[in-house]
C-alpha cells in the first residue's frame, strides 16, 4: 500500500468513526428528549390529579358534592 492509499484508508477510517460517533450522539439526544417528554407528561398528570382533588375538596367544603 503506498502513501496515498494509506492516507485514503486512514481518512475513510476517521470518517467512519466520526459518523458512528455522530450517530451515537444523535441517539443519546433522542433518548434524552424522550425522557424529558415523559417526565413532563408525568408531571402534567400529577398536576391534573391534584387539581381534581382540590376541586373535590372545595365541593365537599361547600356542600356542592351532595
């Protein structure tokens, strides 16, 4: 293998490694985004349940729940 072939091979190797690293970073970012989305959804559900509980407590306190 001459110097040009060797340099070309090494450049191809570096490109492949960079593409793989980029793919891994994109996967990590996607996983982080999905996790954040799920956390926000869970928080929203908890807030909604607490609001419903508060409405029921007000109804009970004011006698509207009868």
